[in-house]
């Protein structure tokens, strides 16, 4: 809903942080925002994604796709 409204980046920051706190991964959050582009339009979805990216950067979660998955250790080779 916040993505569709646009101009709610401060509230998106709070919700992205909350989503991370309850266990969503950054990839899942970006996936949901990408999906919203179909309904809200690319510009609003991009603005929401940039707001999420700012939160990820503040938490040291960038670049995406390089965090260890549950059950693996950082630096351990994957099978």
C-alpha cells in the first residue's frame, strides 16, 4: 500500500526494518517490491526499492545475494 501511495519513503523505512526484524530476507523484500511494479507502476516500485536499499545499506546487508543462507557459515564453500 505504501508503495502504491508514493511519497511514503519514511514509513517504508520503518516497515522494511520491521520485515527484517521478523525474519524476511532482503531478497524477499525486493521480490515483493518488484511484484508491486505491475500494480503501482515502475516509478513508484523503484522509489520503494531505493528506500529498502537504504535500509539494507544501513544494516550492512549489501550487496544482496551474498549473505549466508540459514544453516551455512559465512566463508564456507557451498556444495
